[in-house]
C-alpha cells in the first residue's frame, strides 16, 4: 500500500480549458484493460518537455524531441502502457510514427502534431495495430473532466493513480493547473519509469514555457529516487493552452511568471512525491534535506547518494538505526574537498553526528523511535555555503524484489 497517499478524488481535479482526454482499451499487456490515453489540445496551444537522459532512450522519446523541435504546433498526445517501445531500434520508431499518423488522420492533423509516449516492458515490439484499433474508442471518450481516468490509464506497477490540481490568479484572471503522473519503480534522475503531463490555461511564451518545465522538473521529478535506475522512457510535458485570458507572460522576472512557475512546481512536487509514496514495495517515505552547500548540485549529489543506497534503504525498512551508512554515503557522494568534521547529520529532531563522528548525546533508542515512523526526515548540514536541495526516496522492502522479479509475468 502507498505510504500516506490519500485516495484520488476526481472532484478535486479542475478541467483545463482547451484540453480534452479520452481513454481506450488496447489490451497491450492485459486483455480488456484501459491502457491507451489520448489528449487533444486546442489550436494555439504550446507544449514543452524534458526527457530521460538515458542514452538508450525509447523510440517515442526520440520522436517527441523531433516533433517538439519542429515548426508545427503540438495538438495531441497518445500514451500506451504495457510496452515501453524501448530497445526496438528503427522498427520501434516506425511503429510509434504509424500510431501518430493514425491519430493525426482521425483528428485532421499532421503526424508531427502528435506526441507519442509508451511505458512498460523494454525490448519487446510494440503492438501498434492494437493501439491504433483502440484510438476510435479513446476519441469517442474525449472529455474535459477525464483527468482521473487518464491518471489510471497510464499506470503500470503503480498501485494508485496520481493527479493534482490548483488554481491561481494571474493578471486578474483565474488560471488552472492540472497534472497526472505515473511511476513506482525504475525511478532515478535524469529524469526520475515516470511519465508526467501537466496542463495550464495560462498564456505564456514558448521560451518561458520551456524554462518553466525544466525548473519544475529539477525540483520535483529530478529530485526523487526509488532504486537508482534511470528509465529509457521518462517524459514530463507541460502544456499551455492560453485560454485563461491573461496577458501573455513574456518576462522571466515578472511577478506573473514567478506565480505560475511556483504553482507548476508545487503540483509537480505533489506528483513526484506521490511516485515515491507509491514506490514499489515502499513502507517508508523519506525526505532528505541537504543544507549549507557551496552549490545546489553538490547538495543534490549528497541527497542522491543517501537516497539510492540499498544499505540505507534496507535499514530504514527494518527500522534499524544503522546510521553509519548515512555517513558512508555522504563520504562517497563525490563532493570535492568535503570536510567531514564540519557537517551535521540529523534524523528528524535527533542530532546523530557532528565533528566527524557520533555526538555524545545520541542514544540508540532515540534513533529507533524515529526509524519506526512511516515518514522520516534526514537532514545533512554541510556548513560550507548557502545552497540547499531536497531529495525524496523510500525504503527497500521484500516486496520490491518480488514485484521486479515477477514484472514480466
């Protein structure tokens, strides 16, 4: 079961003017399952994205990069689960392009106006005929208030759908932001297997939209780790339909840009943390705050080293305060010229280490009291600068091994 992840309430998800969503059943992996999502975007919509840095990136990722870099406006997205279409070479790219062409024909669009996405098993041919056959049903299902169903349709090993929504006022106009994501395993930057789609009806320039999606990703989906594996398919797309009626945001230092950027980042963080709370086999949710670094990058390096350590994650699962493993991870994090005698390590409100070793006041029972909690904060104070970063992770349980051992079954 997810760690303190509340059930999704569809009524809390605001429709985004200019976006409709439809669900279809292709039975890619499981017969009868709703496993295809189509999103249709109104004319004038802008889209931006960030993608996996895995060199073995999937065919849909390659096409998305190509189409987003082209001169045609994106007007639709098509997503399938059950098959990643990764490690499939040129044949996989051809199949993904065929799906885009099929949806484009039905919607009166050009092939390059459709972005494809896939998630599931790697190294298996994509059954594109099944997906194309499911498109009419998805198109018939297009609705503005279909976000909750869309969140369920893109799940793989997730045990719960993930979605979030909010509204802010920009330039005297109410602006809506709604997003969905999927992911539970193979989660690690860059990107942290996850898919994320967020839409707003705000009017914003293309260049600032790309700037915003990267900013939000760096502080959300690129700040989580379940198992240290960077997927082949990770994609985070930010859509702006421009339907809210606000004056187009065109300056990065404007109050309107900052308001929208912070709201988008907030929703992205909710979705990213939901992925960790639903991490495969997770029983603990851990927040790792690294403070006082010279750069944000070195703070994140320390956070990642702690967050992806199997030894630390298994100790947290067992509620065993074997906290020397945290010091070990900090030591191999790669921070140059790190003086371990100046840093501090805290477990919630318990000071564990200072001056290069365990503090005299630390008691094993205090560490165990914290370790038994479902949500735990690890704070590392480097005391060498003013930068900070946060990484979110979960523990490793027996179920993580079972889920991944049986993934293709």
